C-alpha cells in the first residue's frame, strides 16, 4: 500500500506539514554552503519554491544592522607585485578595514602603500603629491615604512582603515595601526617611530574611491595575507 505522503506527491495535491518526516533523512555531513538548497513558501501564498542558502545570507544581512562583515581575502601571497581589492559596495558598507598578516617584502627597507582607484581597479593613482602624510607628499596611502625582509624580519602586521571612500564631496582618509619589523630587525609601532599623527594619510582628491591596491615602494610582496572587511550601513 502506498503511504499517504507518497500519494500526495504523486498526485500533486500538496503535502501537509503533519505528513512531512525529515527525521529519517541523511545528514548532509558537511557545513552548509551558498549553493545548498532549501524550500520556501513564496510570500506565504501556497507556492513552494527552491532557494539557495546565499539568499538566506543576503536576507539576514538586511535584518542585522551594523557590524563588521568579511568581504574578501588575498589568500597566501607568494612573490606578487601587488594585492588588489575591488569589492567595494557603497550601498552596503560605509567604511572598510584591511588586516595585514606578516606581509613581508622581497626587498628590504621599503614602504607599504595603498593606491586608490575610481574606476573599479582598471587604473590606480600612483602620482606623487596626490597623497599627503602631515605636509609631506607621498605616492600612496601609507600603511607602514621601513619594512624589513632580511633574516628574522617578518614584515608588517596590523589594521588599515578607509573612511567613507565613496563620498565624492570630500578627500579620502586612511588610518593605520599595527607593528612592523624594520631593516634593523627592530619592532616599532605604526606608523612610524615619531608621533601617532603619522598614522593618517589623505588622498587629495574628492572622488568616489571603489578599489585599492597594496604594494611595496620597491620590489614584490614576498609573503603574507591581507583580508578585507566592510563596516555595514546601519
């Protein structure tokens, strides 16, 4: 004899909640991922549709205000000229934070810089004088200086922030905080051995910044990892 719930499936008459039995199902045996499917009653109108878990994540984002959200990672960097991030979204994020994990140059005693873009990463501004630290011209937003790569010198680890880069009516500000081993294998705090004021850099252009590229003033990035987070609109 065919069970009631099987008959309902075959006839297309629908399955009542009392007939659903998922207890005997097989566990997925893995973490849920974006591509996994679930069933929803579309608008509570009686029409069942499938949806991916990624839709649930998007929905939850609209209900949980504020906070910091992971966006992207460079992965393990290995002898790369630069590391770029183009996942800016002004409709979702007000500010951005980047975390550097032992980002080490291939060339000793260099400066770690951030170059901004206004065209989604097609071009980056590297013009000396378009960036300022205090009253000094710079070729990029300064993340760390005198970064070492010799024996027992492990580069830079720290946090770098971009403040409202989408605001095209003002200059783009950045601040940096962390620790660096310099060319003498000494450890110092960000951004320099001088005052904390040196931890701030400004891009002297009122533009909508929508991408950033990190690189050293000379040579490649030998190793390390950079992760990007967004400060969600409240």
